[in-house]
RNA sequence: GCCCUCAUCGUCUAGUGGUCUAGGACACCGGCCUUUCACGCCGGCGGCUGGGGUUCGAAUCCCCAUGAGGGCGCCA
């Protein structure tokens, strides 16, 4: 059997971390079994579905590295992959009619005054049309059969539901669109989906869908429901807890690899927590996924992000950082013209931060002609005798010819020792003069990376200001 | 209310009847390193939801209770 797994978002908003995790597991499962990963857009809610969110969802999936084999943009032999287009093709109508003809479904005619109350049920299309013309809204409802519905969930095992707990299911809305549960069944069948791996919020939809499979005489796929992601207070993760959209984490400065790493970690017990899920496809196993709701831990995500930032090749970090800058800031795009310099800067700055936003703050003073001092920095520059200390430093740096970190450290320490000031204060002063900030990478490394010329210029700038 | 699922440190997890005085990671606390802030290293705190069984033996199996999550839409 060919494994075919789908991710089927409805385009009514951004891609949520929970959705991204489901998609990741779908993808992993498909690839592990040499199967296909399919993207289907469930836009049967015509009021809330938009093309913009469809596009942003696709963009976010791609950012996560989750590319699909079949989908609305790339096509495939089971298309179209947008349900609205499948409605136009009459796909759902055909099967609704089939159920109607078999007497397994009926037209529900609602009262004119109270559109929630069913006035009459009939299987006659003629009769239904008569009411339709009089302005009654009409849906097609599936008659819940008697008995029990049983299925095996890959994670949870045997699942048994008494059908009497379910109402009859609306399968075609009064506007002619199929409802979720109906469209899903038709599409999963027609698209030859072998495994339905989705969020646990769909667990009780499954028996309803299975009743439909059975009524239509179709073989049902295998099901697996994965737990939901909660916020720290164990309520569903929402904006109150911080960001929830993939886009939020991207603009916050989380790197794609780290994000996917964390998502995979949530529920997947691994020995080494820092890893690339795309390189561990072989060891992925749906059965080993945790089955309890998991709490999203922003702190751990950031820690993982920091680990990735430090361990990836600098060139790669620069690529990630550049595209992040492009998306979030207008400046900074010229920072990497001198790539050799840029790499050195990134190398010393990445040691200190856990996200790209923080990295930007560290890196920026190195790239501007003259850093603008922060409030704290200004206070230090206003202290007495600053001029003489800076002059000493300037002289020492000027004299230094063999430019390396060791030598920089040696001369700076020598000057510090000879001055009537604590070395701590002296170092802070220099740091602020050179970079305009009280928190920076190591002082000697910074001076070394800035280079002799740049360092001298910057100190001179400050001296000029003081003498004014 | 009815139906379903789940239950190991604060969080994510390892653990599938004896190797568990329960292991790891994040967070937290303390120390080292140190020019700032971090990183890193070392150490600490901290848990099997409760009660009944089964068994020579239970975190592991069964039952009940409790708690948490989900569902019960012409939303998906």
C-alpha cells in the first residue's frame, strides 16, 4: 500500500504552531514510509476563508521546510486540491445524491421563522425543491445508523462509540457546500489517503466520518490523533500566552531549523535534543509519540534556537540572518558587503544571544560608521578624566602593529594597569566608546574584529565630542 | 449534562513487572570562569495524582476516584 498523508488546513487565519506540528508529523510519517505528503485546502467556509491566509499558510509551511508532493499550487493527479474548486466540479454532490438515493440521507427542510427547527424530512428531491422555492432552507442530513462504530487509533488503540450519542449529521449545507465531515471523507477517499494523522480535536469526528465511509462502501484509512498544544496554564495555546503563529516566531528571530527541532521534540523522546528532524526520518515512529497534551515552552524553544545559532556554519547563519533582516527591517542589508568582516562579527556575537533580534542588537554597532550611545553608555562617557583614559588607549592601539587578539589584550591590559582607574571601569569606558553599548561581545575580541583603523576612528570621534 | 482521551520533577521526556534510594534536557538556585552580558563547566532543588486490587515484587497490569484536555455547529 502506498502511504499517502495529507495536511488539510482551512485558510481562515495564520498557521498555528499546533498545525505546524501536525504537518511536521504528517510529513515525517509520509517520508519515513516512502509515501506522499499532500496539501489540501479546506475552504468550505466561504465567509471566513481567504486567499491571503491560504498563501500565508503555504509560505509558513515552506519556511518550516515542509514541502508537499501534491497541492493546489503544484497540482497532482487527484486534483483539484481546493475544496471550493471540488464543489464546482460537483464532486460532493454526486456522493450526497448517492446517499440520498440509498435512503441513508434525507433532505431536512427548516421552518421559515425558525431556521434551526426542522419542519419536515424527505428523500424526495421534488418535494425538497418545492419548499426551496418557497424560501425554506434545506440541508442534506446523514441518518446516523444504529449500533456502534469501532476503529483502531494508531496511538490510542481500539476506539468504540455508541452511535446513539451522535445526532444526524448535516452533510450538505443550505448553501450547497459540503460540511467538513462530509468533504473530508469524500476527499480522503478520492485522494487515496492511507493515513489520517491529525490533531486530537478531531477524535470524536472520526466515528462520524467512519459511518460515512461505511455508508458509501469505502475502505477507511488508518487514523492517528496527536495531542494538542497548550499554554503554560494548560488552556489551549493562545495569543494571551505569547505568539502562536509560525509567523510570530519567525519575526521574533527563531531560525527555521530550531523551530522545527522544537516542534519535533514536543512529544518525541530523543536522546540528543538538538537535531534536524529532516535528517532523522528513519528513527521517526508515530507509535512512540507522546499521547498527552503538551505545554509549549517558550524558554526551551529559545534555548534550542541559541544552540542552533552557535553550531551552524557562520555562512549559514548569515544567510538566515540576512533574510530575516529583509523581512523585518529596512536597514542592515548592506552590512555584509565586506563578508570577511561580517563573518568575524557574527562569530563573536552569536556566542551571546539566543535569537536573531538580539543578534541584530549585538551586531549593529559593528556595522554603523559611528554607534549611537545608549543612555547607560552616555553616563559612562560623561565621567571625569574620560579624555585622558581614551587618549592613552588611543596611543596604545596606534602603536600596536602585530594585530591579533592576544596582542590587543596585552596592550589594553597594560594601559589599564598604568592608569589610575579600575580595569573594570576602564574596560567599560572603552567598550562604550567603541560600540556605544554597555553590553557587547568580549572587549578584546571586539577591538580585534573592528580592526585598528575602525577602533582608532571611533575613539577619535568620542574625543572630538569631548573637546567641543 | 452526555461522549471520548490522557495522567512520571514547574515544563518536555526516559522508563513497557525486579537493573528505580526513578535517568536526561529546559527553567530555577548556588559555584567556577570573567572586562560587561552571555556561552561553557561543576553542583543543587525537584516527580511516579490518590485509593483499592493482581503479584514474592508495581512508576510499569486491572478497577475506582480525582484532575486535565477534547468533542457534542449549516466552523473546520
